[in-house]
C-alpha cells in the first residue's frame, strides 16, 4: 500500500497548490477519500496517513466496510452517492456515519427523518443540486433548492443542513457551474440565516476549478487509490 501513501501526498499537494492559487488556506478544503470498490485494507492504509474522512457511493458497501475496518478513533463515513428511500434504514445504522451528500428531494428527507426519529444528535446532510441540467445527474434543480431547504428546516428536525453538493459537467467548463452553486449557497444563506458552511464540489478532474469557485470539500477516489477493481 506504499502507493496509497504517495498518492495521498500528491493529492494533498495539489489541493494546497490550488488553494494558494485561489488565495485560500489549504486547511479550509477537506479531502473526502472515495474508497468505492477498494478493499478495507486500502482504507486502513489511508487512515495510517492521517486521512479520517471516507466516502462511499452505495449503502451496502459502506455498511460492510464500516463493520469490517480495523482503524482507530476519528474515522468518519460520508455517503456521496444517490440514496434510495428503501436503503435509509440500513444507512442510518452505519457506525461513524457523519454526512449524507445526496439529499436531493423531499421524499428522501422525510424518509431520513422518520428513520432517525428523535435522535439526540442530528444527522448532517448536504442538499445535492443538479447545476448542469444533465438528465443523467441526480440532484434537485437550482430553482427548487430553496423549497427543499425550507421543507427540511420545517419538517425534519433530525437533519442538519450543512451546505450544498454538486457535480461538474460531463463536458465543457466546470468553473461556471461551480460558481453558480456557490452563488446559490449565498442566496440560501440570506434566506435562511444558516451558515451552510460546506460546499462539496470537485473531483479528481475538476478539483482546481472547484477550489477556485469556493469548494470546501473535494471528493477524490482514483487519484488516491488507483483504478477501481
């Protein structure tokens, strides 16, 4: 797993360089290591480098890894993939689950609320926005985000909205898309009075553009762990 150590150093250096170019501090951008389809041993090797936040796309794989990993305290799991309502019960039982990036509709928010019930600590969620309009992408439309936020605030007390998540375009320039999401975040801040501190934007191919647009959280997989098995 020596390659994992080298890859993490390289990606962290890339994040630091992108932050410097944007006049930002490297510590203001959090790295989510996407371990999709990689073995538990890869997560443990990454944990040994100091990485603490890991993202998975599917609930079943997330639950299996969380149950099978031998890592120390501080490990956090994020669900970054699309979430079906019939997987909510399994998801909220995952130990170490700290953030769901893909809250994109009222039905899903309501299902999370019902399953969480009167849990002592709210579950962190991001509102996923489809800022490109591409049919193959999940996420609520930009113009629907305010209504979704209002619904969560009014009817889902066991959810804490930390900010927004979005993906860049399949083709074309990514930075205008990310800037549109950042502007939406500012609008929602003014409307709600919430901090909405998290902007989960940027992956291996568009990380620099995302950071330039204000991303506070980047989701990187292949550049860290290598090609997926």
